[in-house]
C-alpha cells in the first residue's frame, strides 16, 4: 500500500493520498462523535503535502480543541460527508476519515484516544493502546 483514494457519499469531492499512513487511530472524544455522527471517529494521519483534492472543493468548519488548538474539519457541502481534518498543533498532518476511503481494508488502529470518553457500549480491543486523552 503506497497510498489510497477517498470520496464523499455523493462523489463530488474526491481525494488522493500518495503516502503510507503516519498513524491510525480511533478517537472517542465528544467533538469527534458529534462531527461524525458515529460512536467514535476512525482516522488515518497522513502528511499534509501528500493529500490532494482531486475533484470538487470541500467546505470547512473551524473550531477549538479542548487543548486550545484550532481544528478544521473538511466536508462535502452537498452530501455532508466528513472527509478529513487539520489541527494547527500538527500543521504538517491531515487526518482522513476512514469511512470515506475507497478501500480501507488495511486499516488497523494503533491507539484509542480519549478512551475516557468512550460510550459504555464501545468495546476496546485490549491489543490497542488506550489513552485517556490525546497523548503528547
Ligand atoms: Zn458529497
Ligand atoms: Zn476526537
């Protein structure tokens, strides 16, 4: 695997990443839950300069993280699919939502972050490191 492609539900916005993932994780924080509409968010961290929007133009929404950094969520303005995120604490990274990746069969989370906020029904894999908050 030396990269992957992704697209939103309606197909208007498409992405291409020409790099191996830097990190793969699940985030159980309230913001991720609210933004994705799912019980937790699964993301693939990639180098910012290796992510290209190949079709359409995602809309974005900026908010502040609980650590005070500025986070930006990019989504399709027609169908609402969340595509990727940016955090000014890691300007050289983007976090692609696993659900929009065309073939994410290789996805293997290395960490469960904000495990302290997980829903009671979410079962964590004991093989995957769990962090109460965001490490670092
Ligand atoms: Zn769309
Ligand atoms: Zn989160």
